[in-house]
């Protein structure tokens, strides 16, 4: 439990994780030299996360924003804390983009983004407004019962993280925490997937991604806080 008061709340719905194993040398140039890349048995991973944000609002506000979002991320471990490093975030609402850029120093981009539920599953589309070549189209559906990932598994390592790291406006390392229940992960059937977003960081996805679906989690987010840069360069 985070002792500080949370400042934002929302729900993440119909969330799809797509994970690809990637050589660490490919991802290393996109991280600060003093931020250690986290690996699973020596293997780095890149993930695309597509979902609907519902009821995004500051604490105390009665109304919130709804929009689709896509995150491209990898995994880091500054100070021994398992975390996420977001390489880009594309959202379908300009106010969310401006707020996240100003308050959290995150690489958010405005996108034409939409998530729709259909009788056959969920369709997600995102295309960056400033560069339409960066996007994702995917049609997916859950294909089994929901369960939390077991501690010590790759599924747990990829999904059960509550800290995001970024470089703040003053050049210092920021840690940004969220709080939510364990992911109710379900196996996923991917009917169609065309995702060009990894290409922006030199990653050409090979083979079928490891995929997970989660119907919904309720999220509380906290203000960024300064943390010490690791002394060693990687």
C-alpha cells in the first residue's frame, strides 16, 4: 500500500498485452545509460498494451474522460525495483495527452484511437496523428477463464508491475506508481494483428506474440517522485 495520497483514478478495460522477446542490444539505446534493463533468464522483452481508459479523472472530480490508449514498453529495474519503461504512449484524447506530458513527463502522443466490443470479440485501432505509420490494428477475444499469474512465472514478470520510471523535466529519474488489483489474466485468441508501433524503436516483431487479456482493473495513480540514479552505467 502506497502511504502517499493518490491523485488520479480510472479503470482499464478490455486490455490486451502483446509481448515479444527482443535482443537486449536492440532496446538498450532507447534507455538512459544508468537505467538497467530487466530481463527474464537473460532475455529482454518489448510489449504493446492496448486498452480502453474509462472514467479518467483527478481525485474529487465527479466526471471523467473515456478514451482508447496504446502503450509500447519494456522492463527495467532501477534500484532493484521491477518497473516499466514506456517508449511511447498513444491516446485518443488531447486533454489526457497534454496532462500526462506536463505532469508526468511521459512520451504521450495524440492518436486516432478506438476500442469496440463486438459479438466476435474486441477490435482496437490506433494511428498516431503526427505519424500515421505508428499504429496498431488488432482483433482479439478471451479464450479461457481468468486467473492471476503465479509468482515466479514469465506471465507474472511481464504483467505484475506497479512502478513506471521516466526522466523528469529537470533531468532527474522519476518513479510513478499505480495501485490496482492483481491482473485477472485470460488466454487470448488473436484473430488479426497488424502492429507497426514497435518499429519506432527498431524492433521488427517476429512470430506470434505471447498474449494476455484482462477484462478490467480499477486504478489509482500517484504523483511522480524523485529516485536516485543507479551509479553504474549499462
